[in-house]
């Protein structure tokens, strides 16, 4: 779903596994999955397409 929405907005995304990134695990482990857009948390536990679309419509930093 994330890949499809990002494609609609001509945006790239990177999926990271907390197993490979202990610093992220320390911060986000209890909220997995977590979705960050430009470093800002926009969704936890459940990622809905409209939530991602709304975040991608915001001005980028």
C-alpha cells in the first residue's frame, strides 16, 4: 500500500527493519508499524492510505 500511494505522489520511500536499526527500535518498538514522513511520525499500529496521502500533501521540509 505504501509503495502504491508513494507512486501516486511520485515520492520515494524506504522501508527499515528495526532489527537492523537498534536506535529506531529503541524509539519506535512499541508502536510498530510506524510511518514517518520526512522524519515526522504520521501513523502507528495501522497505516491507512488516506493518512499517508494527507501527510504527503503537506509541504516538505
